C-alpha cells in the first residue's frame, strides 16, 4: 500500500486520513502513512555493506547484478516493475534466518520471490532492499500417501511435486 499512497497527492492523502479518523482503523492507517513517509531507498553504502555480509553467508548466491535484479523486479501482474538492490538464493532455513537478520540490522526491506508468478505485485521491491529467491529450496521433504499430505520447501514447483508423486497414485492439481 505504501507505493499506492506515495502516488496520492497530499490533499487526497489528507482527505483519506480524515475519512479514516472517523472509525477505529484510523490509528493503523495513520501509522501506515508515517511508516511509508519514512521509508527511503536503500543507500548504495548500505547495499554494498549488506552484499559483503550476504556473500560471507552464502558466497556467490548473493548478487547485485543488474540482469538478476531486473528479473526479480516483476511478477505476472500489470504493476510497474520495481527492482531490489540485491538478490540472494538461500538453500536452508538457517540461511534465510541469517539473511533476514543481516537485512534487519541495516533496516533494509526484504521481499520473498518464489516462481515469479505473483498477480498482485507482492514481489515488487518498492523501496529496494533484498529479494530472497526461494527457487533453490526445492526439496520434497515428506509425502504421506495415507494422509494425502506433503511437506515441501518453498521452491518446489507444481511439476516437480507431481513428478515426485508419480508412483504414489497421488497428484497435485492446481485450483481451477
């Protein structure tokens, strides 16, 4: 919502605040406006420092390469692309925790990126930051045929899960 609020004119935003002041959600909305107003793009010094820290954590799976950042600047939506400053490819939950901790220490926003099929703009890095690409976390951890249940990592694709299920008599359908 911050990106949408930034596009409003000041009088329109003030009008929206006055409208919301009439109900109980006003405090949340006003805080949202204040948070949005204080968010700035990540400085190059902070991005460089964070890239060094991420490279210490995951090696060459952290990058600031323009082509990689551009790929992570959009999903499948009509929204204007917004590239992150850095992209990191963790392989474990511990690596994700370390990346989030490093970003939080520097007050850098993070965006999770799965297959890039977002229709609502969730993968857009409106304020720069770190994109955590989950594609390398692609393990099927457990399948329970009796419970019709599977535990997978975030990067497992529909096709990959169905290939894993091939000899079980189960299949994973996409919702209609």
